[in-house]
C-alpha cells in the first residue's frame, strides 16, 4: 500500500511522521514538496529583527523523516477520487492521498495591493521586510501593515520594537473588522490591542483597504493613508493547484474517495458544526485525525471486510492563544490573560516544543539560546 502526502508544512510533516509510526513497515509513504526545507511559519516574524534565526527555522525535510521517501517536486494537479498526482516532473499514484498544501496570501483583487505590498509567508519575505524597514529607520517614514490577525499583530509589534527610540518612524496596523485579533476571545483582543498601542503601533480598526498605489492606501470609506512601506497579512486563499479555492470539508476531513485534507488547504467544519480556525495547532491536530482515518481505510482494504470502518472526526479544542508583540507577548490560557515575562517565556517554550516534536532538537536548542540571549541583552 502507498500513501502520498502533498505539502511539508505543519500538517504535512506531522501527518507523515504519524503515518511512519502507525502504518505497517511494508506500506510506502511519499512526502512531496517543491522546497527542500520545512519552514517554522509561526516564528517567521522574528527573522525581521533577528536574521540569524532564519537558519534554525528552515529544517531539511529529509532530516525530519524516518522511513518515508521525500520527493522534491511541484504539484500541478491531483485527483481526490483516484489518489493520482500530477507533478511538474512526472506523475505519482497511491492508494490514499493526504492534501496538506497549505494556503497563500489572499489579496482579494484589491487594485494595486498585490503589486505594492510585501506578504509574510517565506523567509525571503521577512528578509525583504527587514531590508525595506532599514531604509525607513535611516531616513524616517511610515509603515502600514494590512490585516490584524496574528501575523499582522506580530510583524507590526516587531517593527515598532525595532523603532522604539526613533520618533520619525510610524507603524500603522489596519483591520477591516472592529477589533484586532478578530474571531478570538474578547479579553484576548483587548489585551493585544493595549499591548500594540503601548508599543507605539497606531491601530486602525473598521477600515477596509480598497486599493493601493506607490505611496498611498485608499479605504472603502473614502479616506486614505500615506506609506513608505506596505506589508499585507490580510487573509489566506487556496493554492493555485486547487484553483485558488479552499474547499469545505466535514469533520472526518475526507476530500474524496481516496483523499483527506489537513491544515489551511481546506475550510473544516468540526464535529460540533463549528469552523476551525487556521493556525499551527489546528493543522497539527487535524493531521492526527487524517492519519488515523487513512490507517483505518488501509487496514479495511487489507482485511477485505464489507463496510468501511467508522472514521474519526476532528473536534476543535481551544488550548489557548499566544501572540508576540515585539519584545512582549500576550497569552490566554483558559480564562486567564498572561503578559510580560511569563508570556515571553511561554512563547519561547511553545516554539522550542514544536521544533522538538518534529525531531529538530538541535534547532530547538539554538532557538532557545537565541531567545534567552535576546532577553538577557534587553
């Protein structure tokens, strides 16, 4: 039996490692990704202020695998009912397919935004943001971050901390909804908003970006905002290989007769009928459910039994939320809001914990050392 996993992000790596542990040794597992490294995406904003972290956050995929085969190739198409995959350099077929290709930055066809704004999805994006901001630090100017989800909050906070003692540098965070961190608990929203403002970020909520040109952002209400640097983190869209769509799937994560999804690839409605948020913790937990269901169906086919087994269902469980805001952080654990040193320590622990969970122990150690060194220097 053969299982192919498409995409080596949080969901893809977690799912592949789960399959390695649970499928019989004779089963073949292939992980496909166009890049040779796995990116620890939720820490990418730190590369803007601490570029030496870039190496620790890009992990060779082959080093993270036990017995699965890694194939570096671009996925150009797939059939969820037959588990056949089209690659830029050939084809691949399997008994079952796991689609964990993630998502791209959504620009919503707003005139000029894709052209003038820098997203934050790759190390190269973080490096570009750092280079552009260095010029603003030297000459003064205004940075606008579009989208006040966790990524937007983190990059706005990072830049504000870098310019903390530079009065001629402004950092603006723009959100079309009425609060920062929309769809998160209200107490968390209030704490994050306060942390941003305390660190010098000018927050604009209830402002919908309509267009952008070389130096001005236009809003739907008729206003505008001048900028020298524009960063866009305002949402996610499906990959081109999926037609730019994020299909909606049920709690069993089944995409077709022979395919499952996990992570940002799809919009998942969980076992309680609630939409699951796009986050690293969501992707990892969905990967566990998808791996179990693939294992059940493979075992069923080997047995030759009649009816398919009952599949596991994903249920979203809020474990808490954590976001860094420059040199600070805000966490919600249960009903309690944590800030200051305790939240910073928790953020570092979570980052190192993920690295350790996927086998990157050395990278985890180096990450903690870098973060501890930064904290002591402060």
